[in-house]
């Protein structure tokens, strides 16, 4: 799809979709690349076996969808219709407005309360329903983390119950930065946000400035890029596959008594998480479930505690 901030964005586009049989999906995509496209989507009908997610990705009906600027419709629509008809591919189209991509989603992102005191407010809202010391302004851009997803919401609620004053916080896979920035708002002395996606890193820097928060640092990378130091609170709102790999490497970063939030987990992974924790002498202190996801809270208690 077109980027919302693309300087050449047209006012409207013709969204054209054709549906080939699975055996012709590659040809259908190849044909799309011969066109003056502004955006392209496709489903090849093949099952996806991703090593980085527990969410099953089922194969769907093959399709190719292109976004044609209105300035190109007169030149190319007849050609597309003829080519699809010759192959027997079902075809349909409709007009879409560019502002649908740029702004429509914002209508669904409203202020989100965390407990009864704090609120996450989208940056394009002019007012907060509470005072500034209890408001986190946020523009997620294209990064994960608005406070609406169950995994993020559970982490925020857990952070809201901790006394974070003067503590050191690590947010690994920070996305929009929402968890670490919320910790900073609540008085954390040092917050380190670690995120490999450059788009998300840009959103994090924007949100730091938006809230004028001090003591917050950003690393564009992964745990391997974090200088060894001890943290009192660690947030890993990731997925099982990444948590399983990073957990052994995380141990030198745990201060005595550290609290660790493990989220982005499906309930059926609970036994796997418990085995992973047992390997380093840890047990879950609390498990919370919401909307088909779980949050596992872990305490790094010193021996004999």
C-alpha cells in the first residue's frame, strides 16, 4: 500500500484484485510487477511454517491486489482486464481514498486507562482526561504497542502495581517504547529501550521527545548489543521463540530481586515456559491470562530468599 507520508500520494487509487488458481499464483504476481504499481499485496496459497511465531498461519485463497493511481487507470485498466480474462482469472476493483491508510486507523485508537490513575493518550488528541504526571502521550507510528493489545495491556497493568521509583528498567523488543516509557513516567531512574526495527526506533525517539522524559536511552539492536549491566525490572513482550533463545543470555542482566515480565505467550506454552525457567532456578510468581494470551511474572530472588 502507499505510505501515508509519501510526497507523491494521490488522492485516490483503483484497488484491483485478481484471483488465480494456486498453480498460477507465481504467474499472477509476475504480471503485477509489469504494472506501474503504487502498492501490491498477494497471497500465494502456500502454508507458512514460521520459526518466529506460535500463531498458525493458514494458507488462504490465492489473490493478487494492486493499487493503481487514478492517473494510470485510463492507460492500464483495459490491459489488466484483458490479461486476466485471457487467463480466466476472476477480477474485481473498487476505488479507495489515500486518507483511508493515513488516518482511518486513528479513529479506533482512543485513550487507554492503565488502572485507575494512568492513561495512554494518542498524540493527536489535544487533551488528556487526567493530569500530565499521569499521562503518557504516544504515537506508535507503524510500531507495535498502543496499549490496546492484551499482551501490552497486561504488562502495563503489572508495571502499574510495581514501585518503580529509582529502579533500572530494560524493555527488550520495545516496539513503540510504550512499556519502558510508562516505567519512566512512573519514576524509573534508568530505562533502556532495545529494538531492532528502525521504523520502531524512530517512533521511540519521537515518543521520548513527546513526553520529555529523562533517563531514557535507546539501542537499535538486540540483547547482544546491550552492555552487561544489572536491571531491576525487565519487560519482554515478545514471542515464545525469541524468549526461549534470549532467556539464558538474559541472566547476567538480572539484579538481585529483579522482576521479569514475559508476555506475547499463548497459554499452551505455559509448560514450556516453566521448563525454561526451571533451567535457571526460576519459577513463575504469577500468570495472568487475557484474550487468549498469558503474562508470566518472574522474580529473580537471591538464594535463600
